[in-house]
C-alpha cells in the first residue's frame, strides 16, 4: 500500500500571501521555498497557485484551475495599493517570525529569544 500524502487545505491567508508573491514576485526577503514552508505545503503547490493568480491577472500560458476562495482574494486585493496589501501580509505573524529568524541568522545569531517590551512604571 502506498503512503498517501495528506493534501494541504489552503486558507484565505495562504491565498493572500501567494497572491502577493504572484503579483510582486516577493514577500519581503522570503523566497517561494520559504513561503511554502510558512504555508505548510510544497514549493510546487505554491507555484501552481501563483500560476492560477497570474492567469486571473491576464498573463498568458498560466494555469486556470481557480478556486472560489482564490477568486475572492483576487477580487479583494487586486486593486489595493502595494503598501496597504504588503502591510496586511506582514501582519500575518508566521511571515513576520520567519523574516525575523532569517534576519537574525544573516547576522550570525543562532540562539535567540523574542522578549516582549517592559511596561513603564
């Protein structure tokens, strides 16, 4: 019996992040591979979803297997200014945490702990 890999169930946030990546070719400093790790799916799956979004944006020779939620995300975010759209994507904590880890790794910090701000007395 073959091992069946459980398919990733795409959330609205997953689609939002992937649409941003499709439209602007980056999410901060994160690559497609790192975005796929954040979302919890394969890089190939992210590329396919990006191709679906590019089809919606009118790019030729793209996939056209559009899900209802993908269409909703496209309709909601397609005309948002980049800064507003990026602000919403950055507010998704998994992206922010991943970027922090990458930044600290680039600086050579291996063991790190995020410490909250102290309240003023």
